[in-house]
């Protein structure tokens, strides 16, 4: 059973939940004008899900247990969400709706039981989803360990997932690096989930979105996403998360000539890692180079903090949280967060449709008397022009009823 301390805060419209309290502590401009503290029960008994779908009755876990923050139920739900069975799509949809509804009901209960609180209940159902991106070896896992430990020590619950957006292309996936998060993965307030090493139905990012929704419903206050893999992973991170922190390792002047403008533009915050020991000098050079890049970038460095950290020593981790808090609050207050999440959902719907359409069409053509293979052979041998073969394949795919056979 988990109990949340609710305190009514002044200028932050009565912040509630450990996350909101931590954020409020972080902002020096926030004046704490009242100090009413109340305990609210958010266990299963206090937050019974109002679902009526028979689909959910056959699950091997209870929706209520997820919302009550029970790790076993959560892990089982995540395993189902990660499954590659298309027939699970409907039940997963029902499940996500049910947990969100139950989460909102729990938040509403907190709201109504807290006197003088004017916090919109939606604020308590939203956990920041932060992408931790950067080239291989930049120090992502070690930073998550240090940052995650900092957060759990503030009584926040932290969910960590590793996502490899390039795996849909390469057909492989890198296991999340739990060994670099040894302390965090053992902590009772943390949940570290390595990325699945198989199966890519409908795209990795859409699935990660669903896993994050489950974590959010299970009362995780902050969700960290390590984006692994190569290529477009930073861009893909943008479609999955609310905010992206780019990690860059200390580099020499020569290496810094080629700072990738696109990535700097897309990041919400840039951290130079490994600012300790012998690397301090290089880290400071790198910090200055990125500050310049941000300053002269398209949006003139507005609101894009560039900091140097050491995960090994734990230095400047508190400054990262302070800078994040300011950004997060602005995103919440301006409505940008809500808009962004809606746009992401639409994107995942389209991406799922596009990827699955292509995959199933190819599957069907391969099964259908091997048309896919024979068209390939004809193109190879020069018997058919590529466009001609493509048109034949399309006509076959678009013949009525084919999809349902
Ligand atoms: N000195 C020092 N070394 C660090 C720090 N953070 C990470 N490292 C080292 O950098 C190497 C890579 O760290 P990881 O955290 O595994 O990097 P990563 O970005 O997660 O790597 P991939 O997941 O393989 O892409 C390891 O050898 C770490 O020990 C730091 O703050 N200081
Ligand atoms: Mg890693």
C-alpha cells in the first residue's frame, strides 16, 4: 500500500504527489503559503477500476493491482503489451483505457479529499517521460543510474525503459544495460525494464508509448527512456517522450568541429558527461562548444540548458533536475505537453498502420503462390521492369477480400 503526502502549495496551484512536491521544492520562486498535509490511500481498495469489458476478465493480472503500483502485475501487463500477437491489440487497448481511467479516478479521489486544493486532477496523472539520448558509450546508462538514484532519494518513483528505435530496421535489439544501473534496479522505488530482444510488431516506439502509459498509471513519477541504437534514435525519441536530454561525452577540438546541428536543435537539454578526473579539461572545452552551438542555433539558445555532469561523482545532478523542473512546469502550464501527447498518439496510429500494412502485404504475397519471390526473380533477370513488377504486386494486394482470407 502506498500513501502519498499531499501538501497545498501557493503559486504552483496547490502541487500534489511526490513529483509535484519535488518540483515545487526545486523552484525558488515558488512560495509555500500553506502547509496542510494529508495522507491519501491510493491502493487497490481506494481506486477500483470501472471497466466492464469481458476482454479484461481473462487477464492474468488485475487492473486494480497495476494502479496500486504492484510490480508483478505491472511486469505481466508490460509483457502482454510487448507481445507480437496482433489479436492482442484490442485487449491492450481496453487495458490501457482501464488503467488510465482507474488512475484518473484515484487522482480525483485525492483531489476531492484534499481541502483547498485547486490542482487539476490531470496534473497528477501525468508523469514526465524523459528520453536520455546520445551516441554509444556517451554515458547514458550511468547517468540514468545517478539521476534515478537522486530522484528515488527524493521519494519519487522512477521507471526506466531502454528502447532501440533502430531495431525495427536492423531486426535486432540491444538488451537494456541493467548492470550499469545496479543500485537503481535494486531500489524499491525503481522499476528497470530492459528492452525486449525480439518482436517488432507495429514499431518499437508505439510499444514503448504503451509501456510508459502503464508505468504512469502505476504511479511512477518520472519515466526515463534510454534510447539505444544508431541513426534516427534521437528523432524517434521525440515521438515517444515529452522531453529529450542529449548526452555528449568530452571531445577534443577537432571532434567538436562536426557538432550535429539537427540533434542540438531537437534536444531540450544538453549534458556533457564524464566531467571528472583527467577528462575535466576536455569536458569544459566541450561544454563551451555546445553552449556556442546552442547560442548561435536557430532558436538562439532560448531555454536550452547546457550543463556538465559527472555520473561517477554525482556532480551537478541536482542542477539537471532544477533545469528540468522549470522546463516541465512550462510545458504543463502552456498546454504544450497535452498537445504533444495527442500528436504522438496520432503518429503511433499512423506508424502502426503503415508498418503493419507493408509487413502483412509482403507476407501475403509471399504466401500467395510465392508471387513476391517470382516477381523478384523476374526483376533480377530483366524479364520485368521494377515499376511493372511493383504495380502487379500492388494489384494483387488491393484485390478485394484478399486481406480477410
Ligand atoms: N569517468 C567517468 N566515466 C563514466 C561516467 N559515466 C559513464 N562513464 C563510463 O563511460 C562508459 C560508457 O558508459 P555507459 O553509461 O554504459 O554509456 P551508454 O551511453 O549507456 O552506452 P551504450 O548503452 O553502450 O550506448 C563506461 O565505461 C562508464 O564507466 C562518468 O561520469 N565519469
Ligand atoms: Mg547504455
